[in-house]
C-alpha cells in the first residue's frame, strides 16, 4: 500500500522543513507524484525514501549535485561503481582540504591563546591589534 502525504506530512515524516522539499522540487531532486482534488501536492513512499536517501548522503559529505548523480546517471539508470567511486574520491579530497585548513586555524588560535595567557588581562589584546593591522 502506497501511503500519500501532503507536503507538511512528508516533511514531518522525513524530519526536514517543507521549504527544503520545495527547494528540492525546484532543482528536480523530487517531484510530487500526484495532486489532490484540492490541487495539493501528493507524495508517496518513494518520495519519503528519496528524501531519507538525500539526508543520509548529505550527512556523509555528498553535495546535492552528487546526490543527483547517485540517484541516476545521464541515461536515468542507477550509477555504476566507477562513477560513485569518483564522487567518493572528490568528497575525500574536499574533506582532506578542510581538515588541513582547520588544523591551520587550530594552530593560529592556540598560538593566540598562549599569547593572551602571558599578557595582563587589562592590556590591549594583541589578537585584536593584529586583526586591525592590514
């Protein structure tokens, strides 16, 4: 039995805002499967499963463009392992870059904290001075 949901019910079931579902519609990730007599969008179990898939994919770093590719390739078929592997490699590269950037930020903040700990609390903060210097 295929349950039917209006957008607010679907959003509640998928635990995402209705605005997100509307956005996904605009970018063609999801489409209503039918319309009610009152012209409300109607979605089924397939839409709910797709939303859960999108949420899961995003939680491990895939972008919405990646999700489109994961849902089907150019021919509308399920993607191959090779194309999924490329997406995973791209996301891993992004993660490595972000980790490198975050490690740099951590070093800078630790250094600033060490300097703050050596100054009197009433002295002008060197961090603020440095941020004002072009």
